[in-house]
């Protein structure tokens, strides 16, 4: 039986310590604002309101992966980019990406075992010995420098991992996966070496102009299983739109406001797969949120 979400958060808290008011994972991060504009190619495949081509507001949070809110930005770790698309009808849908291109974990228990091992890197070989099917993904993620501290949150690719369905206006359904790919931007002047250097670098970069990412999308090919996040799809990615991050959003989560990015929050035109890891995450995030209220 799968571990209950409350017990999963207990296990994560046991690794990083309890930090009241902070997320159990991705505890260190900050909020940004901007817009998303979809391409006609996206509008053709989904009737969702944020994919029709008119710019919609977005909320973004860039983060370090672990549960320690004071970790230095020089730490070896995955980074996160969470995006909430705010639709004109008042609804929202979220995408949560991490810097690991491959997700080899078949169960929540394996995810928790990796969280424990990653916090004490000498345990990684034991993890690999016990979970040999994850070895290929470890190599791919190492090649992609998934846990190497980046120069900037704006210079790394983020992978939301799970598949979602897109339903077009004529009812046609496609299974899609995403990639958030940075567009070439100017590095800001200055030295960014301190413990909050990622946050400082992105703030300096944003004073010179917006930071842009392409939302890349691939459609499942014949035989690709949308319910299995551990397999790669061989199909080409296409440009589904541009995220333009225009500035900081310092008021977000002030004065008691709680912001939750939830990978299962979808809107008309976007649907969930039966991927058990995806479906489990909603409960785990709720348990984490309840502890930071
Ligand atoms: C069983 C698998 C997973 C569990 C149990 C888990 C657990 C968590 C928890 C507890 C949080 C804090 C939630 C909050 O307090 O708002 C979190 C945040 C986050 N997770 Fe996961 N996670 C899982 C898989 C993933 C995957 C596969 C990705 C991306 C590919 C991901 C990306 C993120 C990101 C980006 C955040 C930060 C969201 C923010 O900035 O508010 N997680 N995760």
C-alpha cells in the first residue's frame, strides 16, 4: 500500500527538519509575474482559454529543490520552476517543472528513498544498488547537469515530467508532455556569489528586461503511455508559446496569503493522465500546505 501523504511529509520533514511556514520541498524560492502567449499550434490542439493566443497573466516561482529554506544557492540540488496560468474566466492551471529531464521513479516510496539519499550523497550508491532501473536516468540527469548549481534560474530547462491530455475544439484528444526552455538572454553585470545568488541574479536580470521561456510540447506517438512518467517519448517538441517573466512579485504570500502550485489543477481543454505519481502529488501538496498555514 502506498504511504499516506501525511506520513510522506513526515518522512520529508525528517530529512530536512521542520521549518514552520515553509514548503516541505522546494522551501527556498521567490515569486515572479509575467504573461504567457500561446502559438496557433497550441490553439489547434487545445481549446483551453490560456492556449488561444491572447496573452494571459502568469505567476512563477523559482526554487531550490530541498526542504531547507536557508540553503545556499551554491548547493547541489535540482531547481524548480512552477507556473500558474491565470485564465480570463478566473480559473487557473499549473505546471511544475524540475531540472531533471528523466523521472525514473516507479512509486512514491522510491521518491521518498531518493529524497533521503539525495540529502546525504554518500547514500546515492546504495540507492542505485537497490533501484538499478534508475541508473540510466541518473546518467541522463547527470549529463543534463540537473543538480549542478546553475549561473541563473533563467539558463536551465525545466521538465514537468507528467503527461496531460489536450482536447481541441472539435473534440480531438492528444496526450502531451512539456518542457520549459529558456530563450537566450543577456547576463546582468555584477558578481553573484553569495548564498542568495540565484535570487539576486534574476532580480538584476529583470531590471534590464523580461526573461523569456518557450513552452515546448510533444505529442505522444503510437505506443507512448501517458500514465508512465518513467518512459521517454521519441516525438519532436514544438513551440506552444512564450512565457515572458517581467518582474518580481514580492507581495505574493505576504499578509497570510497561501499560494499553492498544484500539478493536478487543470481547466477545460486540459486533462489528467492516470499516472499514479501525478495523482498522488495533490494529496502530498495539501499535507504540506496544511503545515505551512
Ligand atoms: C511523489 C512525488 C512527489 C512528491 C511527494 C512531491 C512533494 C512535494 C511537496 C510536499 C512540495 C511542497 C508543496 C507546497 O507546500 O506547496 C513540492 C513542491 C514542488 N514540487 Fe514536488 N513532489 C513530487 C514530485 C515532483 C515532480 C515529479 C516534480 C516536477 C517534475 C515536482 C516539482 C515540484 C516543484 C517545482 C515544487 C515547488 C512548487 C512551488 O514553488 O510552490 N515535484 N513537492
